[in-house]
């Protein structure tokens, strides 16, 4: 059986480019390609190349590779064939003795690239056999109603998603706005040097780039072009128009701000760029490619940002792609504010990039001839990523030096942002507007990254070296979801993590949670189960059994009846040694109640008391199997387990479980605050009782980030049982208040810019699985008990953000979440009333972030859906919060 797909069919510059994939019944079966003209003859000059398509292998041949090893044949194709308007072409694909002939002409090409065609492609994808197979499995497990709702959800998404080309034209800066900018005199008039390396650039595109600069609404700039075109070999017969130097001379004569130098030889992309930077005399360097375009207000927006933030060192904007005819804008990249962990996952900054010259010189190296090296040849292919990593490092270093390492010394404006949970950097600034149009070469690395593997090897080295320079405990940098994306893995010494789990009955779920973590590769865990008003007899039996299976030091066995009849667990005051059985006091600490110490960590005099107790040290063999324990009896005759057996010269750590009882009404915040008082680890993992670990390295992944000084919290990728995403980070303002990213996107689906599969910083993550430092938990006063059920975890994250700490989402920590199985849903009038009340309470605590936007979510993206689609301009306005009646006057 032959299968194939044409992903791209685009006409440009006298040829058609076809991109796609094809395979036979066996992926190693050869596939033949040809292109015929209208008369059925092969078209001379057709070039066929194979292309790696790892995502196709992943989708169709995952099991095949498990049995037979890696597939040697490249399943993708990249075909270029001569074409002029009015002609006809047939793409011919042959495999397994079968032939498929696909017709293309002007009308078909236009339709192929239309919005309607793209929507139709998405619709047809729902009926592919592998999709139907998944749907059948889903139907068998969940029934027709669930399948119907899921299908409607997918269909609505296809119909409702905006076409960016239409969206862009509605949002594009108007001529009146451009004229107003031309008439505006900014107090600060920084000079921008736009540096452009040129190499055999077609006249059409070079001219478009230079014209887009010439027409800027801000005029204090210069253009510095380093032309590496080999004119001894390259002439007009090859140039398809004027030579680059002729176009450059034309612009220079008309406007002396345009300067260029012809290099003696092509030095490569890095050194060609360095040569252009050496020509520059401006205060800020703007990096641009030779065939792209700037939006006409690009430099004005940058100058405006500098006027508002005079100390800024790095500026970047959003961007999109533009076709070769300047008619279609596509693939917008709406970015987050400064996001260091996302930058280690992928070069999300890219274009437009503006760097202060002073900063550039500070990070430059010098060669033997005394020339400055800004972009480093050793990282060619990822030289921009390396430069951005070094530039942001230096910018953050300059910020620390300026404030003496104390966030209290930030400017008043930045301290306000910090208090509001919106601060990212005083030196790195993101302009949330599309100011750069990236010319799309359909067969370039930008479209098919596997074409230049060397670039991604260089990128992995750039990320690894960056981590080393910062003193981060990097172990290795692996390939992420695809080429160009990176997975940074940190060393850790498996410090003790205290796992706090509130629980009422549902012991099967609780056992699944405990046993899945206990069976992971992380072997230094203490579980604190906070029992809250269970009423099933099997619950007390389970508590007796699980504590016996994983005993704490000095464990005294108790019967189920004894555990059931105990009162609220008493708390030992670690300072006075006294015992208290009272409920914890209500904690409502807010950022303004905290003082920031020299280390940047807030101190709070009302921190949660710490129970200082010795922890059990259990044993396991080198194969991690449990050693047969030794037992003895205490004076009362109760069984006591000896947990201090030493094997060889090492004490082997294992797992302990302790159940403590909270007798008050359900209050998630109070229950967790109470549970933390019984922990002895420096790190606390808050876990719902309906969580099941999937990846055995998940805890290692999370602690690798939280152990960093700059990180306060790490959250995980949580999936529903049907493999749909339940949590991939939390966005402030989503749905009007706060919501998880990519909810109900299937885990196998591609997400916007692969964000669901990238380690990155968010404002918040869910406490269904949240790892933090004990000292930070104490510093912010734990969970706000006024928020009894909803948004307490989001509030906790925001309080930690207000200390200047990062909240990291790590998709490589992967769990199932059987959401709200224990507590139930918000489905009664009383629960709805309470929920709405907590929305208002939460909004009053963090109104600015809701009003002005989450720094890790772009204002162009909708708050109505969680999949990072464009705002619906008929219902939402860019830069404005999603309206909720109950928040009128607050947000």
C-alpha cells in the first residue's frame, strides 16, 4: 500500500517547489518521483532530493523501528521543477507497483495555498485511518457521547481558527499611525545600525529589504552591509537582475545612510556578520537578513522602548513569514517576554533582534588580527542562538551589578512589576508586535530543520556551554521534540523530597499515586498523607498497610481501628519542643508583607513552623529491590521496624510514608499548609491523590530545575487518561481568570511553536503536581487559606514570582491526572457560588496581571481557547483582558 502527502506546492521564481512524504507497504521500499509537463513528458531540469521526516516515522512506524531498528530511507521529498504561468505539471509518485499522478496548474496552485484548502486538509486528517483507529479506541473506553463531544471540539477548532493573513491585515499599523510616528519627536534619539550580510542576493529581495528600511518612520539609522558575493564568478547572467553591489550603490548614492563594503572573500555567515558590525557607528545594532523585510514602524517601536526603558540592553519583537510574492503572511511567532528556560529549549528570540553596542563589545572576542568576533564561527548554523544566549547572560549580569544582587534596589517601576508578579528583566525587553517579516524559503532550515543537522549540533553545544558559563549543573543537552529544539538535563544528588498528598478515601487512586512515584528512578522520597475526614473502612486499613510497607524511622505499627480513632495529629514545635493540636492559623501573606533579603529571597516573620525530625533511612540492594527488614518489639509489644541497616559502606535511602490527620472541613490550602509542618525535606512536592507517574525520570527532571537558585517552582505535563493534555502550564487571564495551556490537545498533536513540549517559564503551574523549595514556601506564607479550593496554587505561584523566582514548566516530567475524582466537580449552586467568590478574591490579589497581561503569554493570542490561537477580533481586542461580569471594577 502506497501512502503519500503533498505538504507544499508553491510557485516562485520560475519553478514549483513540492515538499511532502511518501512510502510503500514497507518504509524501506524505494519510491520513485518524476514531474511531467502537459504532454506527458518528463520536465528537464527537475531536481529531486530526499528529506528526513522524523515526525512521519513517529506517526506511522514507531513499532516498526522497535522491531527492525532505525529506518534508513528518508521518507520526505523536496522537488524543484521549472514552471511558468499558464503551464501544467503532473507530480508522479511510484511505489509498490502503483502510480499516483497529481495535477498542478495556476488555478490549482492558488486553491492549494488558500485558507479553505488548509481547513479542508485539517478536516480530512480527522478521517485518516490512524485517527479513526484512535477514535474507535476512545469510543470503546468512553462511549459515544464522549467521542461526539471530542469530535465537535476538533471541528469547531478547524472552523473558528483565524487565518493569519487576514488577521494581520486587520491589525496592521495604519497609514495615519505611521504619519503620526513620523511627526513624533522622541526625547531620546538613539542611532540604530542595521547590519546585513549579503551573498548573491536576488535584486528583487535585496531591494525590498532596503526599501523597508528606507521607509521607516524613525530616521536616525544607518545601514551597514557586508557584501561577500564572489564577483569574479558571479555576474548578471546568474543574478536574474542587477548585481547586489549595483543595488547597494544605487541606495548609497540616494541616501548616505546606506553604506556597504565588498569583502575580499566569503568569510561565512558569522564572520560576514561580524564585518558588517565592525562598520557600525550606532548606539544599537539591529541584525537583519538580506532578503527579509522590516515593518515600517520597527525602528520607531524600538526607539520608543528605549525611551521608556533607557537601560535596556536587548530588544526583540514578534515576527512572521512572508511569501516570495509579498502577498501572503503566515506562521506568526507571537513570543513571550524574556523566558530564559524557553531560550535554552529553542531560539525563540530570533528576529527582530536589537543589541546595545556597549553590550556587544563586552561579549566580543578578539582574533589575532585584532578584529572583534561577535558571532562565533565555531557555532555556525546556530551562531545567532549562541549570540543571543551570551547577550542575555551579560544583560542579566549587568542588571545584578546595578542592583547589587538585591531586587529591592530595582527601579520603582520594576519593583511595582515584581510585586504584581509581572517582572521578567529590566535589561531585556520584548515588543509584542510583529516588526519583522521572514522571507520563507520553502526548502530552507526554517521550513525543514532536518535539512541542516549540523546547525542543531551547534545549537546543542551553544546551550550546553551557556549553562556551564552560568554555573548550572548541566549534565547533557539532548534533541528536543524535533531538530532545533533542545532538552537540557541537569545533574542532581537526589536530595530528600517531601511529597504532600491530601486525601479522603479513594485509596486505589492514592495507592497508584504512591506506588508509581515509589517505582520511579528517584529513591529519596517521604510521603506525608494528609487524611481529611474519610468515612470508608478500607481507607483505615490501607493507611495501616501503606505505613507498614514504607515505615518511617521508629515506626510503631497501629491497627486500622487505632488510626481511625485518633484525633488531629499533633505538631511538634521545633523551637520550644511543645505540642499543639490546633488548626494552622489562616495565612494570607501578600508580596507587600515580605521583605527581600540580600539573596533575593523574601523573609516573613510568620513562616510556617518546621517539624525537625530524623528521617527513616531504609535500604535497597544495588538492583533497587527491598532488603528483607529486621523486626523487633518495643516495651509495649508493638512491632517496630529497624530501618538503619547498612549494606557495605553505604546507607541506602528508600521511601517512607506517614499519615497525619486534619479534622477540619475541606480547605485545600489549609490542608497542605498543615501537611508541610510534618515534612523534613528541603523540597516539597505537592501532589493530588489522583496522579500517576508515567516517565520514571519525572522527579529527577523536576528537581533538576528546582535546585537552581533562580527557580522557585517546577510543574509537570499532566495528561488525561485518554492522552489529551490536562496541564502544560497555567496562563493568567485565560478564560477571564486563569487556565491551563493546551487543555484537550492530544499529546501526540503538534502545539503552537511546540510550546507544549518545551521546557519554559510560566507565571503559574498547577499544584496537582508542583515541586518547590521549603524555604520559599515558608517565605510566602504557604497557600492562602482564604482561597479554600480554587486558584490557591495559582496564587502561590504568583507569590513566588513576586520574589523574583522562576516558575518552570517541564514537559519531560510526565504524569496522568484523573482530575477531581476525589473532590468532585463544581456542579452544585453552592459550589458555583463559592467558586465565583474565589474568582473575585483571587482577582483582587493580582488585578494588574489580569488587566495588563501575563508576561509569558502574548497579547495577540486568545483567552477564549487554550491552544494559543489568534484572538477573535470580533469578540476580543489585542492587549485587553477577557471580560467577566463579576470582575467589573477589579480587572
